[in-house]
């Protein structure tokens, strides 16, 4: 699905949104391949990136009056006790700490800053989304080694109306959109661990309603 005149990131987001709407509209009967064996236990190395809704604790060594906990606003910026409107979203805690040190050099001699993240909302590309017939559809911050079973525990499992074995997984890998089928009913109801799959940042799960 292509959208002329729109950059790659926006086109990917629009493509995912269109696919979600299409599937939830009742076209989920299309069969998709299962997750390949080489991705079933995929290990993903990644650095957590701060996002709007996170909170950051900033420690300025030797200057406790400048330290504190600050929320990341919806515009992705923070206001500290010394600097207003400092961009934080899209940065790792380490890169934000180094940037704060550069800014604070104007006011503090040789500042040493540490940043600790709390809240853990993250940016959209590092979140996992569940829509459809989950007990509690939601957005979950990705964490390393997260599996489908972990996610199902988080969302409270399936509803009584879910067609769990036709769950669709949308995944972006290498700049390409992949669509797979998950066997959530086998995993949750039958305890078939072979149906468990390691998740990746940005994964979207769409759980359709069963047609009785």
C-alpha cells in the first residue's frame, strides 16, 4: 500500500493504520504465514528511547538544588530548574545527560549529570499495541525478551468472542512491513508453548472476533 508524496515513516504509519482498519472491518479471514522459525525466538538489542509521558530524574552531582524529577511533556520537551523547553523525546538517557551537561556548562563549572527514566511510555516505534478482542486492549512499552505470552498476561488474555488462532501480527523489519498469523488460542487455552513468539519493538497485534 503506497501513499505518493508522503515520506517513508509517515507512509509506514498510514499503511499500518489502513491495514488495522481493514482487518477489524471483517476481512481477517485472509491467511497469513506463521512467524518464521528464525524469528520465533528472536533476540533484539535496543537502547530505550525517552518518549512523551515518561518522567526523567536528573541528578547534577554537587548541585542538589538543580536535581529533580521532571515530566516529558506531550511535545517531547522538559523544563528543568535551570533550562526551559529542553528536547528529551527521541534521546537515550545517556545522550540526554550529555546534552544537559553541555547546556549547564553556561551556569555550572564542569557539570556531571545522570538521567534515570521512570514511567516508561517510550516512543511509538518502541511500543507494542494490542487491538481487537483482548480483554484490555492497550499500548505496552516494549521490553527486551518480551513474548506474546507476556503481552497476553498484560492485557488480561482474550475475550469470549476472540478468534485467537487468527490473530494478526504486523511487524516492520528492515524497512518492510510483514504480516503473520499467531495462534493465541493454542497458546492460552491449550498451553502450546510452540505458539509463543518473541516480540519486537513496534509490533501490532490484531485479535479478530470469531464468526459463529
